[in-house]
């Protein structure tokens, strides 16, 4: 099971997302937890510098920061993906970009 936040994916071929996952092993009865991020079309990857466990309170954010000061909706800029575990104090942030014109659909 996964819980995540993200931008894009509905009308575009890009996705910027970050979240947590849990997996139950029916053979051992154990549950494992992981923290991950993805900037598709690149593959998702586990964030090994953070841990998560049942009961943790985690805040996740994905933000687009446009390049320049144009009032027109910009398709150039950076994505900032971050997680903050309010229970343990652990956090992770990654910046994706600068991105090519036309890449930041934000759909």
C-alpha cells in the first residue's frame, strides 16, 4: 500500500511524486516500510536516508518553482519534492531541474 503526493500524470507523460509504501509478507507476517520519490519518466527510487514505520506522522510536499518572474504560466522551472517525518524528525528534499521548456506540464 502506498500513500503519496504528486503533480502531473493525468494529461502528460511526466509525474513528480514522493511518498511512503508498506508491504505485507504473508509468509513471515512481517510488514516492511519504505520511503520513495519519482520524477517519471525516470524510475522511482527508495530514499535510504529515511525510515518510516507504522504510526509515524509524515508530511509530504511537491512544489513547482517557476523560472523567472513572468506572470504567464511558466513551463520552465524546478520541482522540489520533500518529506518530513514529524515523529522522528527525519527529512528528505530533492530538487529536480532546471527542466527543459515544455517539460513542466503540471496537469
